[in-house]
């Protein structure tokens, strides 16, 4: 039996296992360095505090809402400007349609 443990096959297998374990250790070390570089501890602190999560999400939602409102206002203003330009071109079918829409918008103010 002891002859088997001293065989070339077992020695090769041990060498392969050692190389495999060495590669795993290198990967673990790389992960450790990357986690520390990315301030993982701060991330864990944020997750651990529900109050912090709530306030971050709340403020993020407000910022998204304000951004959406500003963006929609700008796009709406550009659309109205484009429609006014089309009316000034006095295109037969499109111009009359846009003119009707423009009058409706002006009457609503």
C-alpha cells in the first residue's frame, strides 16, 4: 500500500493540487485587494443601516423627479417652438392641423 502513495501518479496529483491551491490563494488575494480598493466596508455600513438606505433612496427619487420635470419642460418647449415654425411655413395640411393645436393651447392659457 505504501508503494501506491510513493508512486509517480500520486506525486503528480499532489503537484497539481498544490498548483491549484496556489492559484486559488492568488485569486483570493486579488479579490481582497479589489474589495478594499472599492471601499467595501462603507458599502456594508450603508446596507446595515435601514435609515440610511431610506434617505438615500428618498433623495435619489427627488433628484430623478426634478430631472424628469426639467427634461420634460425643455422637450415640451422645443416641440412648441417646432410647431410654431411649421405653422409659419404655412404647409397646406400640416400647417392647418398645427394651427388648430396652437389655438387650443393659446386658449387654455
